């Protein structure tokens, strides 16, 4: 029969504090990152930051048609959503480097 050995709580706490510090640093770095995406062959380009805020939106004047506003709305929506998806994937990838791929919901601060 093998003897059960209690884990060293001091080492466990140090490891947890290191991970917590690494996560806080990564969240700060992510907040400064930007992701860009475009739609309509580059006619609409959106840039978002790590706080999921739209920081830039460029619209080529050739895509602006007063008789087809819904097409422009669709292009804007597509570009913004693609940029947000890229940011979420970037955050997930960067956090995986710290957590060793362990998926901890809410860790990135990204919805």
C-alpha cells in the first residue's frame, strides 16, 4: 500500500501566484493589441482592440450607395465581427501559452 503524501502548499501557492501575475501581464498586453479585418474585398475595414472596442472603421466611398444601405450595413457588420473573432482567437492563443492549454472560462477577460 502506498503512502499518501500531502502536496507542498507553499510551492503550490507560489505557482498559483506566478500564474496569476503572468495572466495579469498577458491581459495588459492584450489590451494594447489590435486586430483588423475587412469585408467586401477590402471595401470595409474594421480594427478592434483587446477591450473589444472598435477603434477604427474605414469605408471605401465606392461602396457607399444611398439606394443600398443594407449592403453597407452587412459589410460593416462582417468586418467588425471578423475583427472581434480574430481578437478572441489571439487572446485564447496567448493565454494558452500561460495556462498550458488549460481552458479556464473568463480568464482572458474576453467575452
